[in-house]
C-alpha cells in the first residue's frame, strides 16, 4: 500500500537522514520525495510517498522521537477524500465537480451537497447524491451556519468545498473546520475582494480576469491561496462577458486546487501555502 508522509517542523541539520532512517528501519520504500526550507521562518517541509506494509501509529511514534519539538506528522493512506459541497444558485462549478466525480476524476467521494436555495437539487439528485436544502430565510447568519454545521458534521467529511456558495461564513462556522474549507473566488485575489468582482474589473478597465481558490479564514477572501489562473480580456468585453468567461476559469482553478489538496500536496504556513 502507498502512503503519503507529511512532515513540517523547525529546521535543523540531519532531518532528512533522521526521517529516511526511520522509513528504512520499517522496510518501507520511498517512491518520491520533496523538501523545502523556509529560510525566513527556519521551517522545514517534506512530502514523501512511501510503499509497504506498516503500522501508522508505530512509524509516527518513532518519528516524533527523532524530530524537533513542534513537529507535525501525518502518515496518510492514498485514498479518496470525503467531502461535502456547499452551493447557492450557480451551477457551473458544481456541475463540473459532479461530472468529474461521475467519471472518477475527482479523487473524492461527494457525500452530500447543501444549498441555501433548492435550485440545484434536481442536478445533484441526477448523480445519486443527497441534497440538503437549508434555507437562510428568517435566520441570523449564525443560526443558519450552525444548522449547516450540524448537517456537515453528520457526514464527517475531511473537506468542505464552497462551489460558488455566495454567503459569508460566520467565524463560529469557520472555527469548527480549520484548514478544511476551500472556496473559489471569482477574481484574481487580492484584487476585487467581495461581491461583484467582474463589475469592479469592468469599471477599472482590466486586461486580465481570473479566479482564485483558497482556504477560508475569518478575513473575507484573504485565506491561504491554493491555485490561481487568468484569461485576457479587452475593452470590448462587458461586465457580463467577463462573468461568462470567468466561469470557465473558476471551474478550472477549483478543480486544480482540489486535485492538489486531495493529493495531500498542500501545507498551510500562516497565511500562505507550500505546495509540492
């Protein structure tokens, strides 16, 4: 079986030797290996793919004994992630994910889709996936988010994907799923934060528009960035034209980001990411 070994810790000499010695002692084969040292923070990151029969608890326990204090270690079997998707009314990102899921190109199990409108329920049910309609009408943001949180927790997903979920999540909701909520934002952040980014871009006369996938934090559209991409536009493009073109970029960027995250290639370091 193949596992992904993820380690980050304060840097020091001999880290790679110490890690690979433990791997060798357990008769594991390293298929691939990547490392990075953030010299500004003096912090070491490593992602390796190892093959063999192992007891996860034994290997990680020994790694903890040879690595510096404050180390983070994950030894994860390479398998599909379990996810829940949150949506509002727009179909393009959700539709793309559903098709990828149907043809085994998502590396994830979509356990459920939750919407604050029921517009997308017929689309979701065509793929045999449970849809939960949780209206936000006559509720505070905190009440609505807590109701959604309870539905999410019933599935125990590894990640929550916001596929054009057009509501700002409360700090209480975000705190319950730290580093596990992934959003697609319809602009090339940090430009045009918030609502109506294509209108903002049109009014500024931009020559490129883009999309950004990022982890969600309590600061609106300012969480660690996972993936970005852009396309060119010109003066002949209206705000509506930009929005239509932007939807294609959004689908691609979200899929790229999820591919990286689901392959355990993304480390969060403060408000930035280290990606192997």
